[in-house]
């Protein structure tokens, strides 16, 4: 009987293994655009690998296509591969990914989903009881695979060394390269501030490095040790230079750099701030820029210029590409402040920096080795540390700094396949460390990494130079309080509702698919610990005319926009993207596509002020919160002790800072605020007001906008209103005042509501801090992201 039209069954004659969903065809190892190995998480790996006649097929442990036919095909393939002659193992072109995948079958349960039902367990079990012959075949097969893999790797290495003989001796040559000693220079006459002894050593080291073949290096002193004045002293060491120097800086520090250069050099250096808010920037020419000694620019501005340069301009005869005015100049020096901004080598900012031309290149970073080893490659690449920054071809003597492939994946220089090109850094350092950790080849790779960093990086920490820095003591406190009666019921309902929804996601097994919703729940639990109005009044009138972040529901700071036309704080977007492999937009729930390097969307200052939460609340009937009153009490205590010290108050939420500002002014405490909606000039005006006006007692700072690159030694007290799961952000904020120039003992007070999610966040911070202190390979993205286990801890406390 014929099936109804539109419902006719179709018989697929392909083998069962070929009709499984394509989504399960996951390789155990994926190659990036630079041939760097990136391991797919175990939860996403295919659970079974079958080989027959040299082919490779992967089957999932759990599949919608697990029909009887498919199972029979699996059984047949398993029996065939276990009993076939060992001659089939001599297939010459087995890849590394095949080798690792085959080992997965026989190496135990590590790759298997232990939560699977019995019916869904993989058919091929390791060393199953009652099958001794299969076990022997498996062990023999593993040995053969290992031997073939080692033989193939040795042959490829020999071929690479034949075309690039410098590889044979590069580590020996590097180790024999004498390290630059700790010589000192005299205090520069053209620097008005007296440099500390270790700073004089730093400038001497930088001048010596500029005489080497590398012509630059990495100054990795800990935060607050004066990297800026050392860099300015270096610029002045050969003043006047034939070409200008370019300094790349986070936006918040643009004006501060300009001010410090003027202070350190008594106005000798002529500086130009290249930023969209500077009217002189529009249409400026190379000839005009060459009149300045130092050009100050943000990473976002440089990336925007580079993107336009690469995209080109439409003309009558087609697309016309022309280098940006910055990329046309051969600078005397290029200096990257907070150089970890280019840690991701594939971002627009990193590529824009790589394209700069200079006689000398420098990186300044207080956290040079907190990131993954792979991210450290970006600094090596920018500094042009050869041969470690190069890609080598295994088929010819071709070498290049850039991964330069055409649309067919072939090298534009030698026409060999991209698969024949390898990164020296990856082969020698990254891959062994990823594969072996701190054992065997991985341990040797760590030794080589230390040799490399010792030759081009200078790293000092405060504890080794505390006497020279004359730094006072720094103490950290946690001020633990509880909800008041009026807050407790509402806060409890928010927390119970959040926990109930999270448990529903867990029960349904859809936690990974609901990151956006879970982020929103955690955000509400954090906001209610500050003040209930952060939730109750977030959608009130007056807040619709400004850009609102889809994640934190605050006025977007350093605002950027996604492809689906939704707005985000740049830092919120970074943290959210790090939370999952492919997160959805929190608003429209389609896959999120957003350029983190796009220029900031400027907002109308008046509209931002009108959207303040203060304008949405009848303040005459307003009730404060336990946390705000705790802060007021602590500030009053400072007054009662006749202390004239100033305080910095950090918060994640601008609406919380607005409520704090209103309450402090009612208490007679004068404040000034800095947030991400301000232009560089407005931010610098706020900083100057706080630093110079003796009547201003408190500086209210958004942690997203002012947590890095600021020098605020006028303050000696820091209050962190709401904890963040990334402890590095709080470390940075604490160092805004505990740095050279600070003459008072410093205290950092972290406010925590004990019967809220904050107490768990403090414990989570400690866990992540221990991780980053115990391993060199703990990275910033791991610090910023929340794993499912972290989320479970925040909701359940276990």
C-alpha cells in the first residue's frame, strides 16, 4: 500500500555509519588557522572511532540514529577491526588526530559519558572481561600506532630541520646569549622626577635591549612600580628622535599618560592624543603627525583604523585599499601599555599592532604570564622575537611572521599547503606543555620558556623592592553584614526563585543551553545584595533613551552592539562570551555575534544623566540598604578618627554608585564619579577633581571603567562594594592607590552580605585565586568565566 503523498518512506542505502547526524562528526583535535592544536572538550568528543580499510568514522555514545541497523554496523566493524590482519595497520598516512582518537577506545573510561544509560553505553569497551584476544589485539594495536606516530613525527622533524637548520641550534644559541645584567644609569637630567634605583636599572636594561637584534622587549614589573616613568625616561634618553613614538593605551588612561609625560619632562615632549573626541584628529596627515614627539592612542582607535584599511573604500574602478595614517609611519618606538590587550592574536587589535612599523617595540604589562602560554605568543609576535615568532614550511626554506594563506589554503610565498607550515612557538613550547603538562617533554618546554623570557623580559615584584619603593603596608578586610528586615523577604524570594529555576535547568539537562538565563539570575542575586531598587526600578521611566546592556541591565559602559542590534558593556560581553563555546544573545536567543574590538558607541551625556536611577525613584520616601549604611558607617568612622585620607569606592553597577552618591551627599560627604559612559576628557576631569580638591572625600568608580591603568595615590582607602568572581579585577583595583607615591598605610575593605550569594562568591574567588597562583597556565578567560560547577556552587553552596 502506497504511503500518502509527502510521507513516503525513503530508504537510504548508505552504510549505517554514514547516515549519522553530521553534528557528531567531531574531531578529537582541531587545527586553527596557524596550525595550532586546540583540543575539543571531552564532553564533545565522539565516543567511538572505527577504522576499516584506512577510513575513519566517529560514532556518538548517544545518538538519535541509534537504530538496530546502526548497532549491527557497529558490532560488525568492531569484530572486523579486532580480528583483521595487522597488515591493515601499515596505512602510511594516519594523522595525529586519528592516533589520539584510536587510543581513546582502549585507554579507559576517561572519554566516556558515565551518566549514560546502560543501553546507550559505547559498544566497544576497553579490555572487556572474557575477551582476552580482543585485549591482546588492542594492546598490540596501540603499540603499533605509537611506533608509527613516533616514526612519522621524527621524519617530519628531520625534514623541517633539513630546510631550517637554525632549529637545530636555536635553544643552544639562545642559552649562550648573555643575559643583560643589572647595570644602572645616572638620573636623567631631562626627567624632573627622581627615579628609584630599580627604575634606573630598568631604563639601563631597556637601552641595552634596544642595541640587540630584537631592538626591544617586555617590561613586566608588577603593577604600581612605575613602568610609565621608565618608558618616558627611555623616550627622553635619545631625545629628539628623528621619528615620533607611538604609545597604545586603554582609553581610561589616555589623559593620564599625557599629564604624566608633561609632569616628568616639564613639557619638553610634544604629545598628540589621537582620539575621536579630539577635533584635530579628523583629516590629520602624516606630515602633521611627524611634528609631534609622542602620539597617544587607544587600542580601539587603532583597531578601527586598521579595519577600515583592510576593508578598503569603494571607488568607481572597484575597492581601493590604502594604509591608515598611523600605519604609514615608521615610528622610532611603539610602546604597548597594558600589553595583554593583544593576548588574542586573531583579534583586530592584535593584528593592527602587528602591522605597525617601528625601529624599537616595547610591551609593558604587570601580568605578562598570567595568561595561557598560547596567548603569550602574541607578545612574542609583536616584538618580532625570531625564530620563535615565525612559521616554517616543512617542504622548503620558506619562513614568515604571518599566517599568509590564500583562499585555497596554500602559502602565498611558496605555494605549499598550510598543513605543511608550523609555528616554531607552538611546536617547541605550546604543544608539549598542553600535551604533557609539567612532565617529560612538557617540563623541558617550561625550561625553554624560562630561557626565552629571561632573554627579553624584565620582571620585578614589589616585595623585592619594598624598601626602595618606600611603600606603606596594605591590609585587606572583609566587612560581613546581614540583610535588614525590610530587605530580607524580597532578597529571599529572588534567591529562592533563582535557585528553583537553576534546579529546573539541571533536572532537564539544559544548563549549557541556558547560560544567558542563568547569568541573568546570578545578576539579580548580586543586585539584590546591593539594594532592591536595582531590580525594582531598572525598567522604570527615564531609562529607555540610553543604551542598556543586555547582560547587567545597566547603562552600557564602553558600549558595543551585536549583529542582532542589541547593546552590551564591552566587559560584560567579554565575560559572557568566555562562559560558553557558542552563547546565544540574552535578548533574542539567536547565536550571539559581536565584534569586541568595535569602536565605542558614544552616548548623549544629558540623556545618560536623565536616565539615572535617582530620577526613577521618589527619593523623599526612599529607604537605604544594609550595604549602603555599612559603607556610610565605615566612612563616618574614618572621619571620627580625624583622618584626612580619601577613599575610592568600586562597584560593578553604575546604578548602585548613583544610589551611594545620593546617600553620601545626604550624609555630608563630597563625592565625584567615573564611569564608562564618559569621554577620556571627562574621565580625566573627574580624576583631576578628586586628586586636587581637598574637599572631595570619595571617588565613586565603575570597576569596568576604572579598575586598571589609573594612578590614584591621593586615596589610601578602597571599598569594593560588590565582589566579582574574577579576583584579578579586585587585585587591579586595589593597586590603584597602593603604588609608588603612596605615603599612607592602605586598607582595602570588601563589603559582603553574608546571607546572600556574595558569601559564596568570596569563596569562589579564593578557589580561583589558588588556581592562578598555583599554575602558570591558568588564564584570564578561566578567571572571568563561570563553569557549570561554579554556577552550581553559587546557587547551592556545594
